[in-house]
């Protein structure tokens, strides 16, 4: 696939995912609303990394650092979630 065509297709996919994020915010799915938004955001981030930053074609070391960054993000989200779930009486109300 040519570079211009791939960029346009990914751009259109990002616009569709933007619409899905906006539409998903209005769905009455309760706690799963955040999970839906994070899943769509992860897909959008992967598309940007793979196509626009040319990570798929780049050197192996760049891929290693990208994976390490996501691993670190996972650790941070895990710790933040553990903190949130272990607080009693939070949020106040």
C-alpha cells in the first residue's frame, strides 16, 4: 500500500474512532463507559504509532522502547487503579 493511501485510510479510521468515542460517551453502559473509551484510545494510539510514526518499518530498538513505554504505562495504571480501589469512602457522597 502506498504511503499516501495508507495515511489517508488511517486518517479516516481515526475520524471514525473519534466518532465512536463521542457516541460511546452518550451510551448508558455505566462503568464500562471508561473501558470503552480507553479501548478506543488504545486503538487510535496504535494506529498513530504504526502508520504515522512508521514504527512497524523502523528499527527493532524503536519497537523495544515503544513496548517498554506501554509496559510502564500499564504499571502506572495498575498502581493508580489499586490506589483507587483500596480507598474506603471515596469519592465522598
